[in-house]
């Protein structure tokens, strides 16, 4: 198979879809890998390293897209990349289609096979390709929140961990999954008062076991959320419904009770956000105010730490990329039901139920298409 690696073009996105070790693994397996010049520069990977690993270096993204049978990326295509997409192309990347009707339609119109990192599962029902970036984003959410709580950055001027004689900041984390757990680790480490809210009581018991008295756990309901948010300096949104739009758990009304200059970091923004007032932002223009609360809604948070993020991500994605390249899409998903769960679009059809339901589109099982 011919595998293409274009440079990412989303605002301040410095990650890259393959590292040289991944290129070597693919070329050793008999595949060709086409890499756009400077694709890895933002992650500290030189063209020479790719070439030494066996890649063919091309000058433009257009060449890579037009010649490749499978494109490996990090982030979903933006509008400028839509013209590169064509029928039969496999696009292996984060897609986050539920809130992205325009992108979904582009994939359907061009009959692109969209294989989404965020809906591939494993034997435990986990999302192994989403996990590494959720770990990064969860940890970053506290760094980001601490930065924007500084008065010079628009916040209320609170030090997350406080000092002797002065209370630490109060952090509410909504969602006790991978994002929430990693956010809690960082917040606890900095000395903040931490509350984790989740609807799964077994998950709360687990979090209570691992954190002990260093965090408070609360069962999720509108009253609990409103009460905790009202007293918080920093709120982290870490809610995930796989493949679907995130539920809006924090309302605009709840924000009115928050301290002026409090900060919200909605990590769930890729899936539409779990804060009613969230909207997607970029690293160039990361924040905005609603009800005097500073919102941070950057959709590619891990892109700010690309060296860490690229290597963490490709550790997880490479085995699946190899399966697709070695077997082709149809055989690969027949052999691996977990990889099959990643197929969101195929031959002009929406093949992931949650995406179809969120967008009011017809759903077609991938089994009906590949076994017909």
C-alpha cells in the first residue's frame, strides 16, 4: 500500500501522524511511505530522519494526497484539505465527526473511507487511540487553567496551590475518565482542592481508592454540578460519549454564580463540549468570556506539546496503520472487530451510529456494505 503523511495545517498544530520508526515499520513490511517536506519539523523530526527510515520525500501536500492510498494524519481535515479527498481513499486520523456536519458531508460526498482514531476499541471496551491524547489533554488542562487564572492572562488572580495561610484554588473536574483522572493528578500535585464529578458510582469508588482524601468525589446530577461549579476557580470539562456529541452539563445559568474571572477548560470541545457556552477556539485565539468567566476551548490542545504528543500517539496508532496497510481495509476490519469500530464513513454512507444519530443522517452498518 502507498501510505501518505502530509504536514498538519490546523492552526498551530505541530504533531505529525508517523514518526521515523513507524515509517521504517511500514517500509520493512513492503509498503511505500510518502512524506511531505517538513511534516515532522514541529515535532523535532527532520526530513533526513524520515528519508533514512525509507520514506520518499515530496514537496507538496497535493502530491502526497494524490498518490497515497491511505493518508495517516493527526487532526481532522480542514476545509482547505477537502479538495484533496477522493473516492476510495482511506483517511486514518482523529475525525470527531459528531459536531462536524460539514466535514462529515465532505467525506460522504467524496466517498472517503474515514477511519477515526477515537472510535477504535480494544478487548476491554476502552479507546486505545484516544487514551494517549486524553492523558496529554487532561494534564494540560490544569497547566492551562493555572496560567489563565493569573490576572495578567484574564483570570481572577488565584494561585492554584495557594500558600501557607491562604486557601488553594478549588478545581471541579466533570468526568472521571482518562481526561479527568489525569487532570486530577496534576491538580492534586499542585496542591489544589479537587472535586471529581461522575455519574458512574463504580468509577467514583475507584477514584476514591487511588486518590484517597486528596480528592472529593460527587455523583453527577444538575444540583451537584451547579453547587460545585459555583464555588470553583477552575472547571475542567472531561465528559466523553464515544463518537457522539458531549452532553451539555454546565449551563449558562450556572456560570452566573461563578466567581468573576474563574476559568473553564472544556477538553470535550472536540465533541461539541460539555459546557453550554463552549465554542471551539484555536491556539492563536484560545479564550473568550461568557458571564465574566474565561473559557478555553482549543480543539487541539496536545498540539502545543507536539514532541510528547506525537510519540505518545504514534505508539498507539502504528499497529492499526500496519493492519490496514498489510491487509487492506476490508480484510483488516474482518479480522479485527475493534478496528472495524473505527470506520465512520464508507462509500458515501455513515457507518457509525452515534454520528448518524447526532446529525440526522441515515445509518448503514459497515457489515452490510462489506459482506453484501
